[in-house]
C-alpha cells in the first residue's frame, strides 16, 4: 500500500459510515433499534451479534474521525457544537 487516498476509498468510507448510522437507527422503522425494541425483554444471540457488529462499526467510525481531526480539532468541533446548541447533556436530559 502506497499511502495514497483514492476517490474509490473515500467513497467506500462514506458508504460505510452512512450504513453504520442508518443501520443503527432510521425513521423508517427498519433499523437495529426498532428490531431490538419490538420485543425488548428478550435478547437473542443474533441480535447480540448484530449489536456487537454495529458497535465495532461505530468504534471504527469514531476512531477514524478522531484521527482525522486530531485532539485540537476534536476540541474545536466540540466547542462549535456546544455553541450551536448541540449540548449532549441537554439532549439526554430531555428524553422521556
């Protein structure tokens, strides 16, 4: 591998990130969240495995974003999000 970034690589990373987000939750009702919440108290091995795969996908996406931004970039983005009103604590507290 020569370390160069191709347009195909960028496209595949974008497709992978969008897939992780939409497979986790989307408003259509066909997502991991809706699948698990259908009969919440019961958890099957298939659902647990799918959840573990999604968790791996999220870790890869977040780690890639942090490496791309760096520590300073992550702090700047966090400050920008808070300034824009995207305070995660307020979002968490407002859940029913």
